[in-house]
C-alpha cells in the first residue's frame, strides 16, 4: 500500500465515487479506480488531503474480509 499526499493534485479530481455514502450528508470515504488497476481511497471532506493507494489484491482482500464480518467490531 502506498499513498498520495495531495489526492486531487496527484490523482486528479475526476473519477472519485462515494459508494458508501449514508445519512452523514455525503461525508464519507471516496474511491477511485486508477489507470494502473490500483484503487485510491480518500476522505470526501478533504479532497486535497492524503489518499491510500491499494493494489487490486489489497482492496480485494479488504472487501472480502469486511463482507465476511472481520470488520464488524467497528460497528457499534
């Protein structure tokens, strides 16, 4: 996993999606599929802030683990 210091500047402002937006006025995690197949994740309220960049294997492992309940401890 790598990162971008300024997501908008380094990765561009287009192509970000809010797949997990809920009842928090759209403030959530944004995801962007990069040209090299990696996935960038950033906080929607800070588009000029940092973004984590995950490989396809890393994002697949994360989503698979979350779907299987391994992240349920984060839910109150």
